[in-house]
């Protein structure tokens, strides 16, 4: 099986993210404590009361885009027809791709978290929400455990649930390690070079996640890794591309 994710050079824009992106940019430039809610509201293009109604607080606006991404993740998992571990891999890549597409906002948020301890605490809560979404998906999709049986059977079911917790946590940990490495890396102004670097990071993350699933799959599914011979292809297409261009890009990217 071949998993393919195409990243166009023109990022997908979401109007809902623009006010938060503007506010985060202002906070990074001006300082978290030095920036008033009135200034944030003005940067976001809304009144103070609308800002509070939409975001709640200065801390909330820093992570506002994650609310939408978390909704996308749960929706992607609910619609997944892959085995549950492959579905989690795909959802984790979706989160990483969001950061790559919103480079300036992600880097500005990272700078803020280094300076504001409360934002680092909030990041932990956000990471746990992704971890929880992955775990719920796994427990919902794993083969049904015996409702009754011997002590060994029940112990085995408990062990599998604990393993699902470990797998969900491991996926988030690997994703975050790649994310931090990317955030700390120097940015380049050469667009094509940056696109190639981002493509490589997506491909490397996909490979790591697939390897992680291969370790957990026999315990969670009781089967050998179904994707042992899989090929992950990540490529960059400039702007809109027709089917022939996509096919050529995949063919050229195959090892």
C-alpha cells in the first residue's frame, strides 16, 4: 500500500485563522505582557467585546487555531477506513502539515512559549487533547475485547488498553519532537529549498510513525504489520496540478 500526501506550494488559507494569526504575530513582536487586549482586538480586526466572545483570553488566542485542527483530526479519524493505527498516523501528519503551512504563526507561538511559562502549560494541555483523541479512536476501533472470560483473557484486554495509551502518547511525543526540531531550525528565504526541506520532514515523520505502529500493531491488533511493505510518498506540487502532474510527481518521488 502506498500512502501519498501532496503539499502544494500555495498554503491553504482559512479565514477563521487569520484574526488569531494577526494577534499571535503582535504578541510575538511586542511581548505578551506588554500587549493589551485592545491592541489584540485591533490587530484581529474586531471589537474588544467580540475578541473576548471569540477567543476568551490572551492565552486562548495563542492556541485558537488548534481548536479547528482538533476538530479536523477527530473528523479524519471518524471517517478513516484504515486500520486504527494507520488512521492515527494520518491524523498526526495532518497536525504537522498544519504547522508547516502556517510557518510564521507556529514560529511566533513557539517564541511566545519560551518566554511565557503559562503558555508552556497550555501547550501540555493541548498536546494531551490530541493524545486523548488518538486514544479514543484506538479504543473504539480495536477488535472487541472479551466481555467475560478467564482471568488471563481479562488481563490481556487490560494490557491492550494500556498499550493503546502508550501508543497514543508515543505518537504525540514523536510528532512533538519533529515539530520542535523544525521550529528550532533556521528558516530559509529560498522558497523551493524550504519546500524541499518541509517535504523531507514530512516524509521522515511518516517513516518514524510507521515504524512506531509496526512495534505496537502485533499487540493491539494481534497481526503482523499490514503496512510492512508500504511506501510513503510526499511531494510538492506548485499551485494547482492536474491528475497527470500528480501521477508524474508520485512516480518521480518513488524510491
